[in-house]
């Protein structure tokens, strides 16, 4: 936390301005919540001013994190919902790398 003019500022850009979507320049601060590896591999499916739909992949542990409605969903495995993640993965399966579909963590589409 930093302070400026008597106000406490967070280093997290989403806390500073919750309207801020996922911009490419913010990728430098994102790391895998499991093994802390960065940078994450980015796959953009839809982009306007911000990345609206896409995928972040940790190349160390092969975990994947969806970007949905401009928000990266970077939860640890035990807080993720298999049904929701698998539905999202199925929706974008034509754009998701094969290694994520077959071997991604914590969920993968069954062949």
C-alpha cells in the first residue's frame, strides 16, 4: 500500500479503479496463484478497448485461467467451480490450445 495526499493507494490496479478492464499492459503484474510463475501466456478471443474474453496459461504448471467479461478469473483450484470452468472451456474450445484442452489444470475436457 502507498499513500498520496493522505489517501491510501493499493498497488492492485483493480482496487484503484474497479472499472479498469484487463489491458495488455497489466499482464506484467499477473502471476499464477499456485506457483507464482510469470509472465503468463495470453490467448485473446475477443478484444475491444480491453481484453473481454481470453485465456491466461501458466507455462510452468499448465494451469489455465479464463478471462471473462474483461476480468481474469485467477482463483486457486479449491475455489474454482468445475461446472462453470468446463462450460467456459467448451464454449471456447476451438480457440483454446490443445495442451490446455487435454492436459490443463485443474480441469480439462474429456476426449
